[in-house]
C-alpha cells in the first residue's frame, strides 16, 4: 500500500483524496452492470442454457482480468457460443439468476435524490440492461444487441448507429458524451466498475470506484469497495 493509499474502514480502501466528498460536486454516476450493479455475468449464465458456461466463463474471467486485451474479439467468441439459446432461456436467467447487488438500489436512489443523472454502460446486452434500467430508473444506457432470428440467438450481434460493440473505449466515449450533453466536466462524474474494460471510463472520471473488482482495477481506482455493498460509497460522500 502506497503512502497515498489507506484503509478508510474495513474493506474500504481510498487513494489520493481525503473524505468526505460532497455529492453536490458531481452530476453523473456511471455504472458497469455485470458483477457491479448485478450479481452475475449474464453471458456466462446464458451459455449455461447450451452447456457451455465453463467455456464462456473462462474467456470472461480472462477478459475482466485484462489478460485478453481485445475485448471485442473475446465478446464475439463468447456470443458465437450462444447460438441456439432461446429468448425464454434468457428470460429465465433474468427471472431466476439475476439479482441487484447489495446496496445498488440504495446508492442509485441517493444519487438521484441529490440531482445526479445515472448512466449504465455495459459490455453485456440490451435484453438485460433495458430491464435493469427500468427497474432502477436509470437515465442513460449503452450496451450490445444480440441478434435473434425466430426466438433464438444466431451467435452474432447487431451493429448500432454508434458502432459495433460496447468495449472499454466505448464506455469511455459514452461517459464523455453524456457529460458533454449535461454540460458537465468529466471531473464531475463518478465511474463504478469491476473489470479491465471499465478502466478507460474510470480514468476519465473525477471519482473512480472499484467494486469487488479484479486486482488490476482495485490497484488503479480511487476507491476500492472490497467488502459490503455498493452503498458503502456513501460513507465517503455527504449530501
């Protein structure tokens, strides 16, 4: 632990600032979804429907650790293995496996009450981000569209007007675009994530938060929540 890094409380590490900060200094909070706002990696759970969870999960883990540097290629490889999964299978993942992480709703609600806008940026899929957006009242989202023919996945994704795949660079670009739209400096944004593809947006934000994150992300974030829920961030922020 460096001189500028210290344990603020059990399971809560801070770097480079002295709390508390004021929520009023921020206008936007951006979240990753899988393993950050929610408890699962959706692509891994979808793959379970065709007996390929272990194969897909191994690629996901390597990508989140930063061991695979081409996120787009890794996602295409994983999505190709989802061919044949039905829409009903995906709905079952949402209904039976997906849960909000502890403190997620509380943190979003407190930020909204303080006047912050909420952005969800995910390397996952609109099937899930749209549902999480509606559940939490999130203002903006960006994620990937799975191609469906009939009621089954083709193993491909659909290009969108902004590009092909929401990777780390697209997360960064979307955070900057949303700040610009709102008339904010990126220093007025909070970015929360757990994987290597979250680092580009976290590097732009005024406050970067690693939530139960991979080692590479914990090492670079200003706040690392290693125990407890997302609402632990509120220990460092006054209204």
